[in-house]
C-alpha cells in the first residue's frame, strides 16, 4: 500500500511540475511548443498500447480460453466505467451496496481511465459546459479532438471548467480507490489477466497481448466514443440545444451509452435506452443487481416529462418540414377577380379556370391528368366546383386539395 501511495504521489508531482513549469514560462498556453503541452502520463499509454496490441495480434495465436478471458474482462472493465464511474458516481442515477461500489471501483480501474475522482470531475464539467470551450471534450475540437486528443494534450488551465466533486471526496470507496489507484490498476488490469491465462492454461503471451493490451485498447476507444461518436452520429429526439445524439451503433460500441441525447437531457436517469428493444447492457446490469439487493433507488425521470421532450421536438421538426414545403399563394396576396372578369378570361381568352371555396384556380396543366377524365373537369371550366369537389360528384382527398391549392390565381369578388 505504501508503494501505491508513493506511485500516486509521484504521478501527481509530475503533473503539478508540468503545470508550474508552464506558468513560470509566462507564455500564452496556445503558443507553447507541442512538447510543453503534451500530457506525459497519457501520451505513452495511449500511443504505445495500440502498437503492442497490434504486434500481439500478428505474432500470438488465439486460444479459445484466452478469448473468453478477453471477452469477459472487456465487458467487466467497460461496464465498470459505464455503470460505476458514469451512472453511479458521476450522476448518482442509483445507489449501491458497498460490495457493488468496491467491485465497480476495481473493474473500473482496470479500464485504465483514471480514478473515479479524476474521471467524474471531467465528466461533470462536460455536462455543465457542453459544447463550450470549458468542456474537456468539446465538439468544437473536432471528432478526433473530442475522442482522444483532449487526453494527449493538456488543456489551458484558464479554460478548465470548474465543478463540484465534494460529494465524491466524502465517499470512502472513491477516496480509497484514488489513493491506491496505481496498484489497483496494475493488479486488476495487468497482473490478474496474465495470471489467469498463464497459470490456468499456460498462455502467458495471450494473457498479456489479449487479456491486457488488446482489451485495454478496445475499452479505451469504446468508451471514448461516448465523447466523440455520441455527439456526431444519430438524431436528437429529446432536445437539440446540445450536440448529443442517439444511435444504436454508438450504443453497440459503448456498452449502451449510445442513446446520448436522452442521457444529456435526463442525466440522473439510470437508463440510457428507454425502449425494451434498445441495446443497453449497463441498464440491464444495474437492474439485475437491484433484484439481489446490490443496487437500489434506481432513478427514473417522470415519463410525462420525457414525453414532453419528444412532443416538442416532433412539433419543431413538423414546423420545419411545413416551412420547407410550398402551400400555394396566400389568398391575401392574390388579385381580385370579378365574376365578369372570370367569364371573359374563360370565354374570350381560353383560360381553364374553376372556382373552389371562393378562390380562382387555373387547372389548364392538370386537365389531361385528371383521374376522372379530362371531359369531367372541362365541364366545370368557368364554374364553381366546391360542391362537386366536396362530394356531390366525388369527395376528393387531402392530396387533391393540396394539389389544387398550388393552382390559385385569384380571389373571386
């Protein structure tokens, strides 16, 4: 434990030294050389591990038992982030038994994305300052920027969004994990998978390359997609003030976090997916644990309020759709046509005009297309077709009424 505390203190001193060094330079942050802005704790991990995983894929044959180990550890680490770090600690979407909290603290650390304290601080800033310069992974930085560059390069200290994490600092499990984070990571993310594969069936190489390296890389980029892909792909069925989107592909990649528009609108809801057929293993896990008493107080946003969001967005989209369509000239913008002028235009000038509900319509381009035959329509040229159109001859559809509205040329005096 003493070694872990020393490792944690050394890492903190390195970060603090870099920040103090930048401050002493008295140079605007965005003008500093790239080497001074690199995050020296994250950069080696996030760039070297994919290379190691690729080398392992090319040189190490798969064993079935090792694949099972990879698959289980992949989901355990991913769900440790989504169910533990994200929905429980960052948003308090539910409460959990101490056993569950410790379990999520350990498997979440195996994802190697920082301690609960560090992760939740940035995520709360993301929600508080979404799509602004204070958002740690703002969409303005581009897809790659919000996906991984924000981890490789330090953010300007003057532009860091401040949030309250005092509640987490009073959580004994969070403080325990933060204090001993380095040793928990080493044991849960590296030592344990290698021991299982190595001592279990003699596959030390597979245990490292697949149970450690490949699993770590894939969990990283799966959960990073919540910051990037979930703000780029999909639709906004609940609110379009923010860039968050809902899409099943993102859900498949991110352990169910892909219904991100819902999440940004209702962050304290333990669900991301609200429909039974939507993929959300994180929700299923939380719910299943509640059946055995390991989670409780699962928060669900009132259905009435959720439906309000859906209704308002549908109404907005309907208004936008209607505004994009042509509905024919407004009567107020049309010239007045007297009965005598109508007769003159029809008999003297050969106009094929009819009157419908007090408006004059030019049907000359439609006569030959009339489904009831041209002769039937020609019989009403110069006449009022309102009764015939409305059912005396045939009760026309709304489509026919809409089409006729595009033929308006005047208002009958």
